[in-house]
């Protein structure tokens, strides 16, 4: 079974600075998807960024980017120019491309605090 | 443009009571899911459905039932509530693996 591990229960960053959240996963599959979701205090789950394993290029969405290291099974999220609104719980998630019916396996989550 | 509508947002149950969490989506997604979120454990899959009339168990199905009579609706039933079922529950839907999920707003359930 696939597992996803987020080893940082909590992280903090100063406003306008850069922070990196770590995620590792364990799988025997070669074709899969990885996601980062954001959960602000409102509890709503919001998709931040998505990476397809067969793509070498790291995904980027505005201030959010990933460092995808397939051989190391690592998928970190970098938030640049951090804003107060980035404060949230962040979840890393994994899904195989074939046969999973879209089921996601989530990590434990990292709480990000942004200091003004 | 409702997306996934989940009700109620909060609920307190007594041990042994039953209840149904409602979930409706208006995006014509085939795939629907129920997860529970517990501190330090992330989100864990309870049940899922790949279309009307088809459901299957996830990682933590015990104590829960689901059905999918229409594409839109995917209710989650707690048969006899236990304190261990105190959690935040999320319903989600998807059109396929690549796109990720659209989530409901969650239900905070407390069983006393």
C-alpha cells in the first residue's frame, strides 16, 4: 500500500519570506499523481498544485512551486513571498493513475504559521 | 455553481444514535468519496463510489454505510455512533484521477 509522510507537524515563516514543506511517499508504481491541498481555518480543502509523475518539469502555480524528486520519492512545496493568507494546514496527497478510481492517500498534514 | 454540498456542518450525537451525513454534487462527477480527518492522521478514506449503484470500502469502513442511488447523491450513514467516530468528515467528488477533488465544506461530528 502506498504511504505519504509529512515529517514537519508545524512550520513557521515571516511574511514575504520563503518556506518549504516536505513530503515523501512510498510506492512501487511508476505512473501517479501528487497533490498539495490547503486547509485554512475555514476547514475548506483547496487544491494548491498538482504534479504528474511522468512529467520531468516541476509544477508551478503563481507563488507555489514543487520540487519533485521521483527517484527519491520526494515532493516538497515551496511558497514564495509568503502572505498572511497562506496560514493553513497543508496536506500532501498521492494517487496512482490507473486503477485507483481517483482515491487519494493523504499525509498527516503540516500546520503553517505566517508571522507579520 | 454549488460544487459539493455537505450537510450538516456540525452535529452532536449520543453514543448509540444513528444519523446520515448528506452529500450532493452538481458537476456530474462519477467518483465520490467520504473521508474522515483526525489530528495527526491526515484524511482517511471511509467509502467511495465510482458511479450510481457502485460503492466500495476504503481504509476505515467499519461502523459506516453508504449507498449511491443517483450520480448526485452519496450519503454516509453512521449505524450506531461511538465516541471513536468523533471526527471531521469530508465528502468529495472527482471526474478522474488527474484532476484531484472538489471537497464539501466538512461536518464536525462529536459523539458523547
